C-alpha cells in the first residue's frame, strides 16, 4: 500500500472520531435574554399568531402528584401542565433518582396554545381527582383538568399506567381557531451536555429520524407530512408526544434561549401518548409507537443494530457488560483474521522491498510515469499487492464505527460496572482524578489507567507493524498514540475497553505473522 494512502486512512479515522470529540460540544453562544415585552413582540413577528385568549381567573395554582413504580410526576393546575418528572430506576452521580424535569422552564411542559405563544398554558384549570398512587393493586389512574371561560372550553385528561412510562392524553378543545401542544423547555433531558451525542428537539417523519441542532434554530423550522412523533432528547433519556391521528405540522424554534418543539392539530378532540423515560430499545419497541427510532445507531446502523443485539445476548449469560464487550470484540474480529493476516504479510513484503523501491524512486524521480511502471513491475515480480495492507483496514472501518456508536449510546452501559475500579462503563476512567484547570485544552479531562494502557498498546502495535513510510511520515504516525490517548481520556470506559482489547488482539496476531515471516525468510 502506498504510504500516503495508509496515512490518509489513519488520519481519516482520527478526524471522524476527533470531530465528534471537539465539535459535538460547540454551540453558538446563547443570545442575551430580552425583556418580556420585546421577546413577545419578536415571537409574533417570527410566527403568525391567533388572537390571544381572555385573562385567566385569579384562583391560586394547585398541584397533583402521581407516584408509581417507574416515576413520580407533579402536575399543575396552571395550564394543566407537567411541573416535575422523576424516574426511579436510573440514578445520577449522587445515587439519586434521575430527574427529567426539575422545575418548569420558560415554555411549560405539555402546554397548550391557541398559537405558538401558548397562552392557554397560563390559564388556571379546575382539577377533578386527587393524588394518585400506582402499584400492583392499582395499575391505572386518571386526572381531569377543565377550563371554561369567555367562550373557550378545554377538558384535558391524563391516564397513567404503573408498568409503563407512557401516559395517555386527551385534549377536548373548543372556542379557539388553532390548537398547539408542546413538550416545552427541557422536559425529558437529564444531561444537556450530551456526551458527543445530539441534545435537543427531534421528530420522526415516516421512518426517518430528524435531529434538530439547537444552534440551527435561528429561524423556526417547520415539518409536514407523515409526522409520527416529536421529542426532546439527550444521550440516554427523552420525552415525546405521539399523536394518535394526523396532525397538520410540527415546528421547532428558540424561545427565551431554549429550543422547543410543538405539534399543530385542530380544535376538537386530540389524542396523544406522552412518553418520558429512558431510551430502552426493547421496551420502546413493545409500545409499538415507533419510539425506538429515537435511538440513533448512525450511518452504519445496518451493522450497528445486529452488534447491539449480540452485545445484549452476551450479557444475558455473562452478566457483565464489560466482559460482553470483550467477547464481542473478539467475535467481531474473527471474520477478519484471514484478511488481516494477508494484509500484514503484504506489508512485511513491502517493507523488505523498500530498498529496491527507493532505488526506483531515485532513478526515475524526473519521470513519474516510468517510476510507476517500474514499481508495478517490481510488485508483479515479487507477487506483492501494494493495496494488500489497505483493504483489511477499509473493511474494518464500517464495523468499527458501528460498534463505536453502539457503545456510545447504549443505555444498558449506563452505570454498568466491569471490574476493579471501573464501576461505570458509560463514564470516563477517573481513577487518577482530573487534569488541572490551568492546563490549556485539556483542563478538567479525566485521567485513568485505562486510556494510558490503551495508548501504550498503540505504541507497541506500531513498533511491531511493518511500514514503508519515510522517516518524516513515521514520526508523524508515532504521534497518533499520544493524540488518541488524550482524546480517549474523556471517552466512555466501554469504548476504551473495546479499543484496548482490539489493540491487544492486533498485537498477538502481528506477533505470529512476524514470527512466521521470519521463519520463512531464514
């Protein structure tokens, strides 16, 4: 394989990974909040609005609590909206329950509107029902919110299930020209940093997932036709509104410096399923709502999905996702062993031919065509394929990125221990703490032995692998382990385990190839 081709492939792998590391966190700076009157005027100019509803009644706000095995939620009479949402089977770093809505944001969660200012969410509703306790003996419960004044009539009904994160919602609305419903600000998102994954609004059109980057919402975005649901997501959790029937359109925009997304229906009766919980593929698929599409397996999803299923299968009998990753790495590598062996042998032969290749380059340096012809004759004479070392790498790239994506987004790895000090495969290795804040570029990065050992195996692998690169290129390539080590400091431990095991397998295979080639040349 030509030196430049090998270098280009390695650098392309680096660039793709580095782009996720460095660019995923880059968002345009938030705009300064404007006074309420100015902000409202801006919203009217951006999105045409229907006439505002009459002023609400002066009754004080009331709350109602829903407590089940999976979550605790608090609803408010103000707008018949969600005020708090906590799920019980997932923990934060302090071992407390994950909270998907701590306090109402600038836009109320599940707010209704006669327009996209969502003034109906500011009205105070009457409540039929009391606090609900769901358990095995009380599997379902309902709350009804009602408002009737100045020609507007609204009846909102929530129905809850103890064994599901889904909530049935029915809105019966009269007296307004348009009907909107929104997920509001921040509902469904726990980690707004994202960890190199999309955070913000998303929707499903047919079977196509549309992820909307908050930085791209300088102008409102509108979506029509075959809308199946809208969502607000982070890496592992999300909230969604799934319409039971057809809706006119979905719209995403920025409200008070926060990204929001809403659906437009029609006055009358509108039925939905609300979901707020984890991105658990199997449980989402069982709901038969298409919500499993929120899990984005990336460009190589056709490879990633089977790998995901195999990973879960290995876990089913190993009982440890760390060892499941090790076994999956070994299994994935097995089909490539013959191809890798052939490629490594080809690189070894090319290394042996390096002096002859240098002679040809020097002799015909002023005649590139003649140089190429002589090179091809040399390859033919010694039965060497210059692309022999390149092909195995190219074939592995889709598998690598598919597995990389699986390990990056799988909620099953969240909080999953491996062994010794590795207690969370979704988190970086922090055994040695963090890099001090005064260190440029790397300030705050995690420091642990796992990425360091991984970097050492990369150095060993490079030393053992035959190369035809010139000294300048060789020095550049020796920087790669250092760059990768620092880059992997903040990667999930599960990803580092995969890369480390893959490197070890490469070293073992290269050792036997080198040994065999030495015996043949002796």
